[in-house]
C-alpha cells in the first residue's frame, strides 16, 4: 500500500475520491440532496438552481482534495475515453484569481468535436460538440482533476458517444420490465436496473523488452514471433502462484481502483503465460461501463510504475490464449429481486421463466447484433480459436433449466431434486451443494446461476455496445410479451401458451454441448440455420438490417442515420487497424529482420569459406547457408507483395469494399510474410535476431 493508506483498512479509504451519496448527504442541503437522488434513481431532470448548489459543493470538495482542474469525461466512438481540462481559476479586478465552478459548467461542456469519429454525421469544419453531465454516475478525482462523467453529442444533436445509447437502453428495458412485473402483481418495484460485471483479462510484459518491439508499441500485438519451446501446454500458469512483481502491481492497482469506488474483487493468473484477470463485483450497467474504462486506463498507468506494460489487445501473442472480457449481465428490481434468479423451483417460477424466454427469443432473433457487439480486428484473431467462444452465437442454460423448458414445452413434470450434494469422501471436508448449471466456457452466452455471461467480448472493447444491444433486444421481447399478455382474459393460460410457443420457435439457439467441436459448427449452420459471421467484415453490414433499424428506432436508441454512422466508423477503424499493422510489418521486416538475416548469412558463409580453404567440408553449414538465402529471397518477395497490396488498396472504393479487401487480400499477405519471418527466427542466431522473442516476453517478468 502507499504511504497514505498503509495504516488504514480498505473501508477507511474506499471511494475516498468519489463525490458519492455519502459525500453529497454531508455537503448538500436536504432538499438538494433529495433532488439529486431522485435524478440518480429515476432519471428526473435537475433545474439550474439545484445544479449551481451541486457544482459549488463539488468544487469545494474537490479543492479540499487537492484538485485544481475539472473535466467533462466522455466516451467517444474511439472506444476509449476523452477529456479536456479547465482550471477552477477566474480572474479578479486586482489581478488575482478566485476559484469558481458554476452549475452551467457542470451541466454542459463544449469540446471540439471535429476530430472525433462521426461516420459522416457532420463535416470536418463543423467543430462544435456538447458534453452533458450524467448525474447517474458519480464524479471523482484523479490526478488532481475533478472528473465529471458526461454524454457527448454533435451540434445538431446526433449521438457521438457510447454512453448516451447505453442510458437510453437502460430506460427502455426498465419501462418494459416493469410492465411484466405489474402483470405478475408486483406493486412495490418502481425501477428495474440491468447490472453488469466485466471480467478483464490482460497481459503484463517487461517494459525494457516491450520498448524493443515496434509492433507492440504501434499495434499492441506481436506481428512476428515463432512459437517458444514452452507455451501453455502444461497448464501450470492458470490459478498458479502470482509472481512478486505482478503481485505488487495488483496490490497498487486494487488500491487505486478502491479509491475510485471500483469494486475490484478477484484477481488471478490466467491460462497463457504472462496473462492475468481482474474481476469486479456487479454494479449498474452504466457505472460498470465507466468503471471498466477506468480499470483499463489504470492498468496501463500502474503497470509502468512497476516497469511493466499492460497489453489489452485480444491476441498479443500467437499460439497462446488471447484475452477476452466476460460481460456478466443480469436484471434486478429496486424491491430486491434478481429477475434472473430461478429460485429452488424454477418450474414453478413463472416470472423467471418469462424473463428467460424473452431473453432466449431476443438472442435468437438478434444474434447478428449480439455477434456484432464483439466485432473488432483484434477479436477476429480470438473468436473460434479454442480459447474463446466460436463466432456462432448460441446460449447455454444447463441440464436443469433445459429439463424445465422441455417439461413446459411438452406439458410434462420435472423429476429429480434441484439440490445435489457433493461428497468428497474426506471426513474433514464438508459436503457442499452443486450449482444448478456448469460454466460452459465454449458458449458465447452461458447462464451461470442468476445471470448470463457473454464471453465473446474482446479485452480492449468498451462494454457499452454489448449492453446497449442486450438491453434493447430484451426490451423488445418484453414489450411484445406485455402487449400480448395485457389484453389476455386469462393471464395464466395466455402466459403458458406464450412461453410454450416461444420455446418451440427459438430453442434452436440453446446448445448445452461443446461449442469447439466441428460437429457443432455443422449442426449449427446446416440443421439449426444459425448465422456464422466469422469476421468483423461479415458482421458489420448487419447493423443496418431492416429489423435492427426498426427496433432501435422504435425505442429511440439510435436513428437510422446514427446506425449508419456507427457502421461506417467501425468499418473504417477495421481497415485502419489492418493498414497500420501491415505498414509496421513492412517496416520491421525491411529495417530489422532482413538486415539481421543478411548479417548472419554473411557470418555463416564466411565460416563455411574458411573451412573450405583448409580442406574441411561442412554439409550442415552449407545447408544452413542455402536455407537462409532461400528464406531471405522469400522474405523480400513477401514484403514486395504486401507493399503492392497496400498500394492497390488505394483503388478500392467504399468503406465496406475496402474493409473486405483488407480482410481478404492485405491480411492474407501479412500472414505469409509472418510465416517466413517466423521460420527465419528459428534459424538465425539469437545474437543477430533484432528484437526480443516470445520466450523473453512471456517468461521474463
């Protein structure tokens, strides 16, 4: 722990840098505090006089904490966060300053929007944009600056960020879920929240080694690298003893996260060497999205203090597992119910079955959107690689719930106990209850007791897009259910008929087996007719499918124009990522690998010549010289082919066509160049190879 906290317990400093409910209760007048809590709980608007009082209290608190600046903190379509810092100072007539912060400054900011992705929503010269305070997410202090979570929109009102659609989707799922609860006679719930917990995987590498790898610096992943003698085959890293250097990093990270009120809970070594995971306790979805962005930022920052670098790319190393971000999603009401908790007798829990069937129907009908939410150039390396779920979206619900749905569909009775005890045969170890579901790691969306774990999301992604889509898809189905049930004469019989119909029509999306098997791919595509959107380029055009546009417009999550802009942004980003990677490969191959190969080949040939001059033949050295020469020629040809492919890309018109070109042509030539370079790595002397290899990066911490 730091000097400032080493004599304190966690409870003494937890959320000490957050302007939260406790701080507001102490510093705001009762009527103002009540108004702010109404806004946080129910989304009601604050008037300007209230905002002025809140701003003044927030400023005084921040200054006492050492803050000198404030910033509107927002989440543009770059996938990371953005901020512009302003000091609290205001000049006085005597040439001095006073510290001020008004309600107007709290509620609205005006950053330059011209350089943020807009997907054609506005011209480059149209610079004005607005940030708007999100009072449902607490302000906090970081680096002597007061951070105010905000939404971000263009001058003409179009959404330019990831937070606004998330807040909208939370509102619509709340409205539709309350309709269902009311049908079940619930008169106490006034709010339904979606909750999320994002398990964050990441790699740590030594900074001195990282600094020698141009590919890691520019792209976040190794574009070259032969498989080391040892990888993850022995499965000895997973949950293994945490190295001291990593443990020190984790302790510092926990402390900084706790100061910001982030519920960092579980940390461990992951499957691949040098890979780790941090999981938080669940919280409201928009807060979880804010916290995950902070978590990624702090991981990178704190790693540097330990002379480490945190890699958040989905596939920084070929041949070992990549990193995901498991998005655990659930629904709960403000009267204390987890709406996805089946209870001890799920067959009798018709409210739970209603929400479960709505989710099953939604995921089946909108599986293209679910898949799209995890689409990126980085994640394309990971999905379907026997380390993450396949690209085919399916749902795992476990044997117990499967038997409940089967019984409901067929009007039969579920037999057997839902509570099974494990007995390990050791007297000193107590028996314990077996969970009703396993944790199927091959399933894109697995039910794990009282939540769904969406495992497809990439480690570097914002969780906002996934949760926007999940919230909206579920709201759509709850709306359809409520429309039908509200007009029914006999609610119970109408409900049962609706659930049976839903199960029969959408059970194809439920698969409880091995998602890695070739048999499943065949069954899913040929028999169940589930879409297999293998790459990002396959996914993104589905954003604009008519059914998807209608759903988003129905709930005012996005307009068609905003969906089109997001599609264009994502396609452009895909092409840019591949282009940067290709240029980096060319640079490394021409300036580092090729010269190293030539120098080593020269040494081998000189040694061979010296041996021959004294009458000694060396077949092995001659074979090596020939092999190096042949591979060097192949390397040069592969570099030239990749350079030509990039030149030809300039003739491709249209963002979708260009993305497809990068996927099918440029990326294929990158793979060929890598294969040749990686073979050279295994044949060139370690003394000559120009940058650290996998054995160094993965095992030298």
